[in-house]
C-alpha cells in the first residue's frame, strides 16, 4: 500500500508511520518529496486495515497498490525514475549507449575496443568476464583478471563499466571494479542473486528472461527494489519464439508497454535479440523510435575471430555508423543521445 503523508508533515510523524509499517512486518520504502512524503508498505499486508494507518497523525490517505509488482509500478512512482551514472543520466530525455565485446579476451583487446567505442559515441563499456555458456567446454571468461583490464580501459577512456554478475559469491569482489552489475537473462529468476543485488547500491542492468512475460520480469525486478536498490534498468533482449530466422525475437512492443507499466528506465539489446550483426542497427533504430531509454550493443575489433558472439558483434566502423543513425532517430522523437 501507499501511505501518502500530508504536505509538510514533520519528520517525527513520518518516522512514527514507518515504525507502524515495520510493526506489521512490512518493509517501508519512503519517497521524500520537497513538500510531501509517500511511504510504500510492501509485504504480505492483506490483513492490515488501511484505516489503521489513516488514523495516524500526518497521514493524508492510504491507497492499495493493485499491481502485483509494487515498487516498480507507476502507481507507486508516477514519474520516470532518473539516476546519474558517472556524468550522465539514465532514464531522462537523453539516451546513453553502452558498447563493448561479449567477452574480455585480453588487455589489448578491451583497451583498444574501449577507445574505439568512446570515439564513436559510447557512454559506457560492456564486457563479460564470467561467461554463462551453453557448453561447459566453451570459453568461460577471464574472471578478476578481466576486470583489472576493464578498469585500465576505464582509466584511459572515462567510460563506466557494465559487467555481468553470475553468482552471489562474486558480488563483493566485483563491487571494487564495476559501475553497473548486469543481470543476465538466465539469472532473471535467480532469487538469491536478486536479493543480494538489492542489498547493494550499485546500479543493475536487469535483462528479461528468454521466455519471461513482461509481468514476470517486473515481479523479478521487485526483489532488487525491495532490498533498497532503486537504480534498476530493465533490458529487453529478445524472447524465445517459434521463429528461427534470428537468434531471438525482438519484442519491440515491450518498450512502450514497459514505459506505461513502470517508472524504471528501459534499455534495448539489439545484439542478443537478433544474433546477427546485419540486423543490429535496424533494430536499435526501431528501439529508439519506440521510446527506449538506452541501447546496449556488442562491438568487437575482429568479429570473425571473437571467442564468443562474433556473429552478432558490430565492427567499430559499423558501430560509429549506427550511432550517427541513432542520433537522427532520437532527434525525430524529441530526444537526444548523451553527448
């Protein structure tokens, strides 16, 4: 439920309401506005009468949140969520671009790639160091060594780092290096990992599971939000359908649907959603036109010889061309790329 405080309610009244929320074994999530505070009370509170809270000093009204996803809903947070990431905003009018290789393969590779995508217009660097591969015999990533190479790339370019986390045991080590945790599609319903990411205050790029509905995606993201980590970006990366012409089927519908259902920023991954570099730029353009708040794309210096996902990786030259196209699309829908 949402407990809406009266404008100008003093802090002691707000604290008293929060204490009452926690007395009922619910979790409180206050939003402190300039003039008014709203307190979200989340948990199994079906037995709690809203009249109990409406009788408390300073409370204006209490509303039940009808959606099963509470903190992610527009009902709880009407305005778009916007948060800063190392010099630019995520979720506002500007559209950031995240680019880099599927896997960090070597020090030279990731540094040269970072320089190339930075020059072409990228705002953040992606790179995998723990690789969830279908085959146990495929390249599994460089681990912490790869993170050290990425940090060096950040030092040379200023690009913040977006890196996939695979397990709860990796979080503490990775927090020293990364600016954004990426939660991969295979881990969308790894609830222990979701809870652990909720306890951090590092932004999370949350990818939709390959067979997950939009509501299931939002429900899973709720685990992170409920832990107190409000810096969550939702990522559409294609879903599994009967179609085999592409690796996955890009759910372009998901972008405007999510923008209506939730206040969280929505990112599109055209690399994984198509699996083919021939289609990546076209789908990225469609994503920006549909209202995406950012694009994450794979770029490799030599795609034919990439150790993973070379087929869907753009060359730096193709990436630079895509950025120019996205700039024009963004301006056509009254937005702009991050400078």
